[in-house]
C-alpha cells in the first residue's frame, strides 16, 4: 500500500495530509470465509437514496398515459354509439315516411301495364325514366299529372296526390320542367385583339 501512496505523492495527486488521514482510518475487516446460512425468505429491497422522486415520476407518467388512452377509448366508444343512434333514428324516420307514402300511393297510381313510351327526366343527379302511354306523356308534358319516386320506382300520379306527396317527401318528387338556358349574348367570349389578322 505504501508504494501506491508514494506514487500518488510523486504524481502530485495527493498530499501528505490526505495520506495521513487514510492511514489513521481503521481498515475494513476482510470477509470471513465461513459460509453463513442465507435466510429462506426474500429480502426486502432497501430504498435507494435519491431515487424516490424518480420512481414516483415514472409510474405517474405511465398512469397519465394510461388514463389518457382510456379516456380516448371512452370518447371513441361514445362517438360510435352516438353515430349508431343517429343511423338507427334516420332509418326509423325513413321507414315511417315510407309507410306514409305507401298509404298515400296505395290505389292512386296511374301507371298502366300497356304503357310503352318512355318519358325521361333528371332526378337525384341521374337521368331516369317512367313508362307511359302517348296520352299520359302529353299530360306529363302539359303538367296535368306528375311523377313520384317510391323505393326506386317512378310512378305516375294525379296532381292532388303529387301535392300531398310533396308535403311528406319533397326530395322524392322530380322536377319535370327543363332547365331554361340563358340566352347567349356573347359576353362570355374573350375580347378579340385589335392586331389579329384574318
């Protein structure tokens, strides 16, 4: 041991007072070679000094994350349930409306089995058609009868039935009048340059 202390003195890493202090301290007893019987129970881990706040921070951070995750899951579940309730409510409203329309249309349609002439019109963004006789097509064009949509089928009805149908389901009554195009006044063309040579 003396040689290490001498080396530290020569290197300037220690001074005489530090070496004297080290010599005056009692040496640790060497561990005995006797094997002592280990207790059969588990040892309690000793809390490390300074590790208390770190241990508390980690579980609280994990619990915050777990709470946030559970809150998000609950919110998503509530949103799905609300969406399901909206769909069920809308479906029930459609069913009730269709029952009313069935009762209104029952026995009031003017469609005939011998109708062969198609009358085309636009409804819900697509071109649709209804089969009618020559007389019915003329009546449709004059606005004396109307067309309604019931579960994808287009039916000819009287004006009274058409008015009652419009009150319940205006979106299922196609507009048979054509769209009036504005007159072409030439204002949408770009001006002709003065230096243009024909």
